[in-house]
């Protein structure tokens, strides 16, 4: 720090270059093999793809939540006119802009909705608790809503990404102003659509259960995972010789702070959801937690308290941990795995009342994750990895935590 | 203030700079000279100053951690004693001491005691409350909030020797070196 030079983009590699096609090929291959293996294993179950549907849904919801986290990150940075993140923002832009691929990957969830969702079961649909929900929770409405969600998310993510890429060459400040003007409304629309989507995607597996907090619960998990993924992307690029010098411990420190803060936020939301139902003790509300506290799922829930909340909270509390590349990478990996377990615990007890884990869960993880990463890599190729025309870039390069 | 017994006693030496870059170079020299009781005053935050001054991390986080743990423990004990020992009363079939019900208060007291520790710990570490600072006696120093940058070495520093330190500070390239008294002379 004793040299008071501002790091320059010219001192480092800021494109994916030869790394792009390699990462794309490997992750696409892993994705295709993973999905093929999942389908094969699902066929082998002989249950009409029911188990396959739940494994697929868990992993689809997981990677979608990360891209949705990225989709929220950009407008938040614009409405607050923040500059610290600018040097890493392109990575968030492409992580969100992979949305059309996620729309394609949503098709199996829609095809197998009849196997996954309780409301598709005529017996459940005829029950008393469903009488007011039947019109909303129906096959056609479900498909229509997913078309709307992905139209909104694709529209906004491509708007933010494309505008930012355009700025690389034009350096036009008006483009930043434009994004700032749209960001407030974008946040509202995305928040509402994400909450509704979380109800459709995860909560309506058990259509009789309801939680007004569920949207925030899903979002909080996705947002903390997004910061963990950004940390690993940036560290990985630096290890390959890219973005060196321009992304400093100061920037990683902020990602560490975000991971720390949203680890706690997730814990706060998850506990609030639990405590209200525990205290009121009304059967139609508590049965969701009852299933998840018995037959092995209760142990998973206990693990969650420590794995997703207490341990990363303690591990990331110190400034030293947030500025150490190794510790940050460790906790980023940890958070990703822990949040995956969280979604597994949300989805799977609806498939089996006693604890179950199958190779399909892992193959589906690599299947969807591989294609997701291949999509992100494809979008990142060809353009700079840094929004080089952003008027706040220099501020970002000079950034220091006070 | 003017009736202070130490009237006229030397607080330290002050030197003035006109730009952050001149200041930074001088600051590093003062740090390398081994002074401990000294400070830098600028009209705005100067990035990299902590490193240039060689300021080590503060102990405040440990005070805050201690405060937080105290709050957490106190809240747990308090609720356990009130609900499960002192005044046993079954409410809507819950256990006398149910952890989920106790968590909100545990959380709030953790935050409250952490905040107390951070706020009052900061006072103690900074030597506050202090109604008056010797630097206010110096008329030149008023520009510290406008457009000048100052290094002040305290007379209480073990390495401080009036004439040697004065010539050392003069060699840093500042505008002037002035003595600062504990209280105003007039």
C-alpha cells in the first residue's frame, strides 16, 4: 500500500481468452453427462420419474437461486450508486444473464410437475384446504406463471448486462444514469416475481402449507450463495492469471462482509419462520416442520443450524478471515454446500418421510451446475471481464475499506 | 480552562503540509523513526494512511465480542431463571424454558451489549470523554478542517527530545514547526 499507484486494467489480463473455450467445453461435457446419468438413474428407479423430479428440482432451485442473487445484486449496486463492486460486476452480470438457459432447464420441472407437486394430485386438490387455491395452483396457471417469471428475469438481466457491455466501448455516462433510473422499479418487480416463484417452485410441493416468509427465505439463501460463488469465480480467475492486481484484498473483504451479513440474514429469516409456527402451534402450519424434524430429517435440520448459520458466522466474523484468500475460499465452498443441504431439506422430505439420499442428487448437481457454468462462460467470452467503460471503475480500483 | 495548573506546559510539536502526497512521505519517515505517541490530522480521510502510520489493529473487536457473549449469557440465564425457576407458569403448553421463545431476547441482548461495548470501549480506548484538546490552543491548527495537513508528535513520546525532534520535523519538508502548549498562554 506504500506505493500510491492506482492499478490499471492494462497491467493484467481482463478477458477469458483461451481459458473460455476450455472451461466451456469441460463444464458443458460434465453437464451433459451429469444430466444423462440423472435421467438413467431416474429411469432405473421405476417410479415414473418421481424421485428424478425431486432431485432435479433441488438442484434447479439451487442454481436458479444463485442467478437470482446476481439479478438482485446489480440493481442494488445501481440504486445505491456503489462503486466498490464495479471491477467485479461483469461476473455478476453474466451469472444473471444465463436466465434463458435456466428457462430451458425449467422445462423438466414443468413436465414432471404432476409427479412433484401436491396440487397435481386429484385427491389433495379435492381436499378442503385446497378449495381457495385450486384455481391458482393448476397446471396451466403454473406454466403461465413460469413464462412470466422468466420473461421478467431474462428481460432485466439482459438489459443490465447488454447496457453494461455497450458502455465498454461508448464510455457513455448516460447509460449508467439509465440503469440507475430503472433499478428501483427492477428491484420491486424482481422481488415480487421471486417471492411468487419461490411459492411455485418449492412451497407448493406441499400445497396445504404456507409461509409468508418463504420468498425471503429462498432469496436469502440464494443471495449468500451468490456472494460465495462470486468470491470463487474471482479467486479462480486470479489464479489463472486474470484480473490480478485490480481486484485487491479490499474487494474480497467486502465479499467476505456480504457473506457474513447474509449468513446471519438467512439464519434470522429461517429462525423467524420456524419460531412463529412453533409458538402458534397450529397443526396446518406445523406439519411442514413436523415432517422435517422426524425420521432422520431432524438431524439434517440440526446440522443446518450449525452448517449454514453458526459455523460460517463464527468463521467469518474476524477481519483477518475476510481478507485471507484461503479462509475466504474455504467458507465460500462451505456456504455453497450448506445452502445446497438447506434446499435438499426443503424439497426432499416431501418425497420421502424418512431420510434419503441418492446418487441422482449428485449427478443432477453436476448436470445442471455444469450447463449453468457453461452458459455463464459462454456469455463471458468475447467481452472484457471488467466493465471497462463504467464511470465508477476508477473509484472501484482505488477502493479501500476505511 | 485557562486556570489549568499545567499552563504553558509543552504538549508536543506540530508541522504543517500543503498536500496529502507531501504528508504521506513525511508520515512514513515519522513512523520509521520509531515514534509511538503521534498523530496525523487531515481535512478528509486519506487512503492508505493507517499503513503509512503503521497503526496496528485495535483491540475493540475483542471488547465487542466479550460484550456480545456477556449479553447472550445474561439473556439466557435471565430467561431461564425467570421462567423455569422463579415464576413457573405454563404458557400455551410450551416447555417452561423453550429455546425458540428465548432466542429473540438472546439476540437482542447480544446486539445491545455488543453495541455498548463498541460505543463505550471506543471512548475508553480514545481517552474520552475529554472536554478539551491541547491542539485547540494552536491558531494554525484550525486549518486542519479546511486545507492543511498536520503531523503532531507528543512530548510524552519516549523518543521525544525537544531540539532533536524539532529539527527532525523541520527536515520533513513541512511549512513550519510549532510548539503546542497544553493550554493557551493568554
